């Protein structure tokens, strides 16, 4: 039953730049919403908040926090849900450890992260941390499928003000390299469960001697669920990585590895660790036991490794050997050339869905350790989705860069509800401890899937439930009907999981009489056709699974708009509520660094503006609040005003920053509300606010600019101090007085 006292809209408390920006934007939203009788509450899903909620035992009453993520997880299953979700940290182990240290320094009695737990107590602590790291938030909140696209205002602005694109050369040495066998794609098997097979399943490892290790028990599989199982061979992975390191050196290009160590929080850090070990193979061959004894975990990256080596008794000598090996290897793709942060420093620093589109936008160039752009060997170990990027590189070599001023747009309908596909596989992903056979044993005793594996292999199971699949297909039908454009199911009949999905998709399309409006193409062919389509200025809808949803809603926006942070993302929750996501946060760490150093925040809140407008209009329909609809329509006008008048944040001190952008958003929002004729009460309420903002524009901008160029104290990185952050983000007393 819905809580009558619950806020109408939940605005999430998150991390880094989006959360810092909230200190400025949220007071504006609350003040304007209150005029329509709309309440806006917050729930903390930040990394620091989740850590605090997980370890209440030794905290004071003032320090303790409720488990807001769990609460939101229940809310999104109800028709009353209306959540604006900002991008949160999907923490790698180094980020998690850093957040713990910061909280401890602030007086929170939080336990250390146990890298190698031995006691039952340490194992229990590790289990709680494992539930926090990686993508702990999105699978909980995404109880619906995704409708993601560029807002019309954003797309129009991008065409009128095209961003820069690097020039492609037909003889570019940039390439995408992927495994040709023994990876997740090639070893995948898939089946749909019958009524007789439904229930609680068990995943077990049967050793060569007949011993049985239960890897996971009580896995719930309802009837109609598509269940996949697969593994990646550790030996094949190491051989592939060794080949690509040598290939990059031979070809004179940068070496880079592109993974998703945040969302794929179990498998991809392990793959990343293999890359670190292969790149430094002579060092690990010689000093492996000593490095392990010193607590070196290659999965955490080169940065942590170098820190641990520095504390070893013979650390100076080992460091010299590391430097010698690095000098003999191909140059690495860099995250920050100035600071020497490489592709292999931190697993969460190079996220495939942001890193490769940025490289494609730059004409196939990545930054090398010398601070210069260079061609790159883009290594994507698993071949499941590598063809998308491989075909993109091939296409742009043939045709040259895309022209944002004339390009059409790619929308996405993504299958993600109820932890669909690989993004829900974390609890059923294992690094195999010994040779044997992994099998899934169903409730009725059937062995659904089995694989012969070796120690060190990465095995995983994933599942996709029937109701989300059906909802996804019907959402695709609805979006295609609304847009009337090309629509493609990105499904590969030659891949086990996709072939199984096609068996569900085609009967629905036929039953609805719309099969002729859709194509079903493998990702490589779909990539080529979609790029050809948008080059002609036409539009396309990509209907994809969960991983491709993530990849494509960065790839195409970065090419079309220059960023994926400005996308409109609507999750139509399956039980009737709405989840409104605000875009990507991949560049947020750099933004935080800049505001701390020089008090300039270049984070663009356009995604928040778009989500807010949709949330208010959804609320108007759900609760019959006509005033909320007026507010939502006015948000659209204000967003267009920010774009048309070039009020979005820029990169340097002295230029427009996030706070200036929020002032103009409030100005245009109030002007739109004062000018509208649907609700006289709202017009009368906002007319004096608009007049005051107009009349004090110069003073407000001067007050906002006064503190720029000097360091800013936020009181923390992962766990900022609210009062200090508010002082930084609301420096204009005049603006605060007018808004309230």
C-alpha cells in the first residue's frame, strides 16, 4: 500500500559531479514544484551512503543511515513510483577502498575491505562489501525496460551547433581485436525453462574425483525464463592478450583494453587482472609469490600494484624491473597522460561504452604516454559485442567521420527489467577453483547446462524472465508506431542467447501484425545499416539487450551529440511507475577535480532538466495534477532556452559553469510559467520571481563568479559535507533569496 506521506518525486542522492550539482539545482526544483503542490524527497544511493547503511553496528545514531537503496527497490515495484535517478558510482575495488578510508578519516567506524578474507568475520564483511561494489544500484532499480533517446531540443541544438569530430584516415592503424574462440560468446548455451523445470536451481562444480562444490544454491528460475551459461578459458585469454601486446608493439600503435569492470563487477575485474599480469609477465613470473604475499591483486590494477611494491623490502629493485618491462612493451592508451595514469592503472578508469566512442569521435585516436594522439589496438577480449566497435572502425575508415549537423538519431529500446541478461549475472559468476564440470541442476533434477572447465576459468550464468521480454517487445512496437522509422532488433541468430530470444520475439511481432515493420540483424550488420541510415539524416530505433543498451546509448549520442550525458532516459516500470534517468557520469571524476582545484564545475545538468520535465508530466497523469503538467511543459521551454542561448556549462574558469546554467534554467522556467495561460495561479505566482531574476541577472552572475578560480572545500570526495557543498554551490545570496 502506498504511503500517503511519501514524496511525490524521489530525487536520488548520488556521487561526484552530479551530486555536487544537486546542491545548486535541487533547491530550485523544490521551490518551483511546491507551487504546484508537488513534494520532492531524496534517497541516498551514493557509494558512501551504501557503505554506511551496510555497517551500522559501531556507528553513532547521528552517523547511521537507512538502507535507501532497498527502500527504492521496493518502491519501483509499485504504481506510485516516480524516481529521478542521477548517475551513481559503480565502484571498483580501488574506489571502494578509497571511500572506506575517507569515511574512516571522518570518524566512521567502518571495517577495512578484506582483500583476502580468512576468518568467518572477514568473509562476512567481504560479502557485505561485495553487495556494494560494481553495479549494485541499477539492477535493483530497473524494474522496467528502457526507452532512451535524445530529447528533440538537444538533438536540434547539436545539429545547429555541431561538436568537433576527428578526421578518419583510410590507412588508420586503429583496430578492434577480440577472441576467436573459448570466450563467453563461443561457449554460450541457452534454453527456455518449461513449467516442469521451474523452481529453485543449483549450480555446482563436479571435480574429476567426483567431489561436488555447490557454487550457488536456491537460484530462482520461473517458467518461461531464458537461462544462459558460458565460460571464458583463462588459458585462451592469456594467449590472446599476449598476442595483442606483441601485435601493438609490432604495429607501432597504443595498447588498450576495454571492459566494463563496473557493471560486470565479477568477471571483468578478473579479465582486467589477466591483462595486468600479461603486460608485466616477466615481473610476475619472477616475483609472483612475493607480490601475492605483499597483498598485490592484479585485478585492482597497476596503480595499487605500484603502491604495494613501494612498501616491499626490495620494492625499489622490483619497481626498476617493472619500469624496464613497461619500457619494452608497446605504449599504453592513457587515461591521463599528464599524470601518468594508464589504461591498466584502475579497472574502472576505462569503461568500454565511453572509451571507444570517444576514440571513434576522435578519428580513431587515443592519447599516448607522450601526450600525443595515436592509433590504437582496442582489445575487447570477449567477442559477444566486439563486432559493434569493429564494424564502426571499419565503416569510418571507409566513409570518414559522421557529420553531426546532418546526422539522424538512434533511439534505444533496451531489455533490462528484473536483472535481465549479463548485467544480472553477478551472483552466478565464478572464478573456477579446480578442474571439473560446472552444471546447472534444476528443481526437477534436470541438468540444464554443463561445461568442462579448468582452474582459473571464468564461468557465469545469466537469465532473462518472460514478462520483461514480452514487455520489451511491446515497448518496441509502441516506440516504432510513435516514430514511424527504421526499427532493428539487434539479435544474432548465430549466438545461443540471441537465438533463444528470437523464438520469443517473432511470435509477438506476428501476433501484433507488425512483423514487416522490424528487422532482426546481428550486431555487426545492424551497426553498418544504422550508421548508413543516420548518415543520410534518417532515424533508427535500436532494440537491444541490456549490455548493448548500455553500449549503444553512449556510442551514438557521443557521435551525434558529443556526449551521452544529455540523453532522455525513461524507464517504464512494469508495475506502472516511472524511473527517469539523467544520462552518463563517466567524466564526473574530472569535473570534481576541477571544482576542488579552481571552483569551476563544468558538469552539464541538461540530463537532469530532461528527466525532471518527464517526471512532472508523468506525475500529472498518475495523480491528476494539472499544475504538475504545466510545470513539466515549462521545463521543456526552459531547457530549450538554455540550449538556444548557449547557457550550458563550459570548461574554463570565467566561462559559464554549472551554477550559471542553473540560474538561467530557473530564469527561463519562471518566465515560461509566468507567460503560460493554462493556469492563472501559477502565472501570478511566478511573474514576480521571473521579474526579480531578470532584474538581478548581473548581480547574481557576479556573485556566482566571485569565488571561481580558487580552491573549493567540499569536505570530502565520496562523502562530502552538505553545509560546505551548499556554500560552494549556492554562493549567490541574491539568487537564494529570490528562489527561497
